[in-house]
C-alpha cells in the first residue's frame, strides 16, 4: 500500500504510472532532481518488493538505455475504491433481493469457493485441515489463529481483523460468506460467537465437534 512506501519511492512509482512505456534512471533523476545513485538505491528497494521491473531499451542520441516499468503489484499499490464499490453492489442487491436472499447468495458464494479449495483438504486429519484453513484465511487478509475454548476445550478460530469490517457493519449478511467457507472446509459446524462488526474485540468461530451441544 502507498502509506507503507516512502514518499520519494511513491514519487518514482507515480512517474512510472504516468509513463507506462517506462523511464530510465537518468530520466527519473532529472524529473525528481535527485542523484542517479539515489534513484538506483530506491530502485533496489522497489524491485525487491516487486513494484517495478526492467523494461525495454530507450533509444537516445547515444547508446540505448534500459527503462523500468511498473509491475501489477506496483499499479495495485495505489489506492483503490473496492470498499465503496462493494458497498454499492451490496446495497443494491439487498434492495432488489431482500436481506434473506442476499444471505443465501453469500452462502452460495462461500460454498462455491470452498468447493474449489476442497481438493487441498482431501485425506487430511482435522488438525491438518485447520492449519490449511488458517493459511487460506491469511491469504484472504485475515490475521487468524486457532485457540482452545476454555469452556469446552475445543478449538476456536480467532481473527483480530475483519477484511470486510466496514461492509459487515452495514450488511451483516456478509459474515455468512466466512461462516460457510470455514464450516465447508473443516466439514464441521461452526458457531460465530463474537463478531467485530457487532462490537466484538475479535471475530471468533467456535468449531462444533460431533456430539457437542450448543444453543
């Protein structure tokens, strides 16, 4: 994200965003009025983080010089309005479908995603499935871990962030996607015992073992 990128490096990324064909080290040094060595140092960091890559050669009055271009990660480092657009979609879907139908739709989305991921879980033990689920949640942007439930001594998945927090506050049906994905991949019932969108400190999903009774 841009706020994690130093201001000078952000200026370099902006120049490359405005010049899709690429720019050379000298062109960027001139545009920003900094030394060639300084540009090279910033380039080293930006390349290491995957934001830029080498492009083609620029023809000049002298010998051709190497240009540098943005990668997809570099382009995506600039702010996007996904949350705004998602809220617009959900608001309109709820108006057209109703809250219950929207929740069923999100359940279907979670189920469809889980079906594409299930081959990774075939033949795995319960603990291995849980580890696999936590890795997937991490890839989706959650900061999740498994803890022991002090009451039942069973497993609880605890996430200290919610990737749809703003959306879920306005459209609680969004949580059905998470509940469906988790229960489908673990092949177990789960209980959403705490939710940040409803004022909780974290999101907790209690894994219900066979034979365990819950309200």
